[in-house]
C-alpha cells in the first residue's frame, strides 16, 4: 500500500536531518530515507576495530551554525559545545609548535614564544577578521539571490550586501577586495614570518580542495573558515547526529533506514510525485528534498533521459575532484606530539612550510599521491572517552592530497604505501607511536565514495571554488529548488557548501516552506 507524506528527505546525514526537523517544526509530515543501516552519513560514528570507534568522517565541527542549535533546541537533546574553538596544535618539524584557539590573548602569548612580530601580526589579523565577519556570515547564512530570475527582492538583497560592504569602511573594504582573490601563501606571507605557523594557519584554505597554498582564491576559503568556525561540538559529529535524531523524532518525523531510493517518480508533466524504493514499494509526496551529492541526485535517482540536457551538462561540469583519504588508528595509549605542554591535544595540523604543502599537492595534479602528505589530525577520545577502552586512544587522520582518480587504481598495495607515507610524516611531529597501534583502517577516496555515496570521494560534495559557492552547485539550482518541479537540494552540494554545518539543510527548508 502506498504511503503519502508532505515531504520526503533522501539521506539521513546532518543536512537531511536538519531539513527534516525544520520542516516538521512547521507541521509538515516528513519522511527521511537513509540507505545505510544508521543515520548520520559522513557524521556517523562507526566501529573500525573491536572496541574502538570513530566519531565520523570529519574532524572539524566548528562550522555548525549556532542558529540551528538554538532553533532546534539541540542542547535540550543533549548537545554540548565548547562555546569556542578548541585548541589546535600547529606543528613544527623542528620540535614544538603553537597552540591556536578561540582565546586571542592565549594565541598571542603562544606565538610570541617564536616571534614577537608575528604575535603583533596575529592581533592585527584577528582585528581584520572581526571587521569582515558580519559581512561574510551574512552572505553565508542566508538563501542566495535568484540570479536566474532577478526580482525586486533579489535586487534589494544585493543592495543590502553592497551597503554592508561599504559600511566596513574604505580601508577594510579595499583590503577585503584585495586579498580575497589572493593565494593564501601570498596573503599570510604579508603578515607573518614564521614558516610553520603560516603553513598551519593555511590548512583550512586547502583541505579537501584541488588547490595548493599558491593557488588563487585560497585566501577566500581561509577567510570563510575564520569567520564561520565558532565552537566545536563536544563528542564530534556523531554527538551532533545523536541530538538531531532526537530532535526529528520529537517533532514526529518518520525515519526509514537500511533501504535505498531506486528513483524519484515523475508524472507525465515531469513533476515529482514521490519515490520508488529498491524493494519496489512507492511512497507519495509532492516534494522531495535530496541531501545527496548533485551528481548522485540527478544521474542516479532518475531514469535515463528524464532530466533536460542543459541541467545534465551543468551538473556534469560541476567540479568534484576528491583529494582526501583517511586513516583511523586504534592505539593502546594517547598519541603524543613534540610539544612543550602536558595538556592532551585533540587537534593538530602539519604543513611546516608553504613549499612543502605545495609539493604535497603537486602529485595530485598527475593522479599520484604525495610522499609526504598534509595531515589534519584529531584525537577524539580527548572529548569522548567512550570511543576507546580506558587509557587507550583513537586517532583520526585526514590525508591531503590523495586523488580519487589515481593512476593504477586504489589497490591494497597502494593503500599500504599511502599509510607508510603517513607514518613517515607523522614520525617527524610525534613521539614513538607505531608500537602502540593495535588496529587501523585506511580509507582511500574510492572507499569513501563507496561507503558514503560521495561523488569522486569529495568530502564537501563539490569543490569550494569562487564559482561554486554562491551559485552552488549551478545557477539553475542555486536556491535549492531545481528545474524539476517538486525537487529540492538540501545537501552540502548547495549553498553555503560542505563540512559539518547544518546550514544547507536549514536554508533549503526555509525555501521549501516559503514555496509550499
């Protein structure tokens, strides 16, 4: 027997659950369909070695929007945040490092141990970030204008952004317009002198991208992170999913896991009428919201020839070149970095110099991976001891740059070679760790694609490039609605992009509710 809902959400990751919660909050009858046996998508925690669990594919939850946490009352469902960015160790091969956090005075004190000039430079840098944050946050936290059909409301929205830019003052406005197109290496070289500090700060500008530090517009990615990364979720992505699941169930959302959508059903007028599942059953709804990648949505959830040629071409040329692999380590003791501190570190970044970062990126352009990759390290057991036995540890390492389209394919031998390159790199920043490894998991970009249905293994559902942010994924789909009536996008392939943010889910729900 067919069932009917107001809205079907495809995908039970953080954005799908966020969209469902906001829609149900307004009285809509919502169904979430997740093909895996558990909710969470890339944010799901999973056991990778007996007794050891990851807290999700991502390491960073500092992008989660406070507006979503408050609107959905996630703290009432057990969510806790640090209220500020957690400390991150910026590591040096020469020993030691700098601890950066949301406490500006602490950061300046740390940096001054290496350079008094850089300490003052960091104070000026933070002043600049504070001045532009309001503008950046405003752009990235609202539905973008409809550039395909500019109306009076869209014109007014653009005028407000122009006025917000002007209100920065001439000096700050000109500085922002100057630096946004710059490479992050040029941008930070103008402000700091300590190589490992600059390299570590630049990490978020190039993570999960097809760019090195000398690539144009990478400064824009850094500015986005600096302005939007506010507070981390205690317990990582999995803790966020736990709270979101409670929120959607509290609002009466129905959830089906362990079954996939075979295709979205269209009537003779090419209007959405529901979905057919892989078991042959049909579920009716006038609205379907997909949190899958754009390519997965349009190429795998429709029958052949059901989408128009212009839409097909637009999605086909949307860039999603995955460059990130991951290693999870189960360890019999916590990982120790070469730092002059007794505090346990939950996050760390390698890089050391811009030249070394660029050399790590170069092989990806030729479908190879680096001998010395860039590492984004998390030790989630610092904040969540339930992930490992007492006294033991889980280490989660995102590896940049390891291309999805790898010459010769991702064989077991190639994954072993990648692991050894990671270990070789890690030895330069840590104390003895290999003898304490009791289990491991190596995920190539192909493994990531297969496990999480991420096109080309791209963690962000598509590159964060200047032409793929505001009109994300393509202009005709940039306001979450698509050229197919009744179909909306609510995943990281939509504005304002990927990462654990909940923003695309919240903003798409706003659009859907306005148009129902």
